[in-house]
C-alpha cells in the first residue's frame, strides 16, 4: 500500500467534493462553495493558505485545485481536523437528507487506502454519517439538554470502542460500566445500553428526558467519570490517544456544552499516572514536614519507596533527589512508562506507600495524618487516586484500631 501524504489526501477529498456537487448542480457552483468553505476554515487553520480553489473560466488548462508542496510539512492530525470540519461544513449547508447522501457518495468513491489513511488522521466518514442517522435535531441551533449531551457522549464512546476493538468489546465495556456506576450516580438510572449488536442503525444508547430535571453539573460529573474510566481502560490496552480521538469526534457545540457542565477533557488527558504519583509523594512530604524538617520528611518517603519497590517493580523508576533543598515537585522523577501500568495495580501501590509512611511514624504524628493528607493533595488528584482504588477511609479506620 503506497504511503499517502497530506497533498494526496486533501487533493483527493477536494476533487471528490467538487465532482459530487457538480453532478447535482454545476461545476461553477461547486467551485464557489468549496472555495468559500476552504477560505472560512483558513481563519482557523493557517496552513490552508497552501490550498487554493481556482475558477475554471479563465483557462481550460488551469488546474482547479492548487496545493503547495509545503502542505506536507503540516502535522497530519491537524490536516484531519481541518478536513473533518470541511466535510461537516458542506454537509450542514446542504441539509440533513442531501448531506447524508453526500457523505455516502464521498465514501463510495474513496479507494481503500485513502479511506484508511483518513480514518487514521481523524476523518471518519462512517461516524460523520452515523451522526446524521441518529441525531434528528439540528443541535448547532438548539440548546443542548442534559439528555442530549449524555446520549451524545455515550454514543461517541461506544462508537470509538467499536471502531478500535469490535462491537462485542464496546457493548460489554459500556454495559458493565453503566451497571457498576448505577449505585454511585443517580444520573445512570436514566440510561440504558441496548444490546443491538445484531441490528443495524438502531439506537445503542437510550436516555430518558427525566435527566433534564437534574443539575447540569451533576450530569457533567457523571460524564467526566465515565470518560475517565473508558480512557483508563484504553490506556491499559496501550492506547494513550483516546481523549484526542474523543475530542475530534465530538461536535463543537457539544464540547462547549460539556464545558458548561463541568466536563474537562484536557484535565483527563493531562492526568497521566506519572503526574499522579508525583503529587501524591509531594503531599506526603508536605504533611510530614509540618512535624519535622523537610529533609527528614523526604528521607521517610524515599525509604518507603525503596522498601516496597521489590513488590512493585515499576516503582524502581521513581527517584527522589534527597539532596535538593528547598524541595519541590521537580525533585521527583517518574518514568512515563508508569502510564502503561494497570490503573488498579498502581492504585494498590499508592495505597501501600501511604500505609507504610503512616506505619513508620509514632502514634502522635500518625494521628490525623490522613485528614492532613487530604488537605494537602489537590482535589483533582484526590479524586483520581480514589478512582484508582485508593481507600483513605479504610487506611484511617485501620490506623484507629491500632491506637
């Protein structure tokens, strides 16, 4: 299979679009519509200055599509974002019915290698088409309600899992997750995953309108947790770009609505496990420093790491510079390879670190240690380690039994 570059991808998409619109209207109209779409997107994607749609009336020998070779130096993922928006922009301008068949014709005219390369950079025509099959409302003009936002996210998550791992995996993952969260989040009682693995074009996700009476922030909190869980699951399978894929598949109006509901995709993306470990260790040192000097606090945490790294080999990559003073987060080095460790497994190690630090203290110093640790660890990271299975309440309970 030949390697396709940005020049090839953009050129083929533009030629297909112009040919399809020309057959339905005229070549002149197709050139104008396509040219305006590229010009509008050029304000957001500066590299589209390398692309020009020329009028054919000046010369029969003129190439309608003029693409400068410099386009090949642009990140392919950025090309994918621009081309996805380009297709969506044209589809919206045509209306629902015409837009659906427009995508269908583009897809049918694509050679397999082009379609595969386009999917790899985020231009998935199947998904764009799915949006127009299942979404009946023109959401870019309407206020998006809780039920719509929740359904859109769950449906997108299902689609991404299906694309990467197959429908059976997607169904079992989403179904298990909904069942598990049903006791923790009230929002989930309004959600149902339909087993439609053998029925095409049916609604995978059902969300009742009753969820619209809930506070958007509560629904947003549920959505954030679901996305976090799916992202963790994909990281354990070696996929570290899931959030980026999710972001590229969510419509822009939904992303804005999710932000209003408190969903922070960037935060999920940035919460790499190496950073979580760093903040946990820093919080431990900060608490210990309140009743001793900082050097001694650092040495206690460092000794605990050395003590248990035989049980958790990946902790050998965690190094603390005990000579650095004043001490801060930069004194801790954690290999990014720790992101490949199963989330629940790392959670056990973090719990073990906290327990061993407390056990190394005298009774007076260990009292209220967990409460102080909660105060020093940023809320974001506190919630994250709890999601990883760290049970601070249990640590506190065990400690109280020893006093």
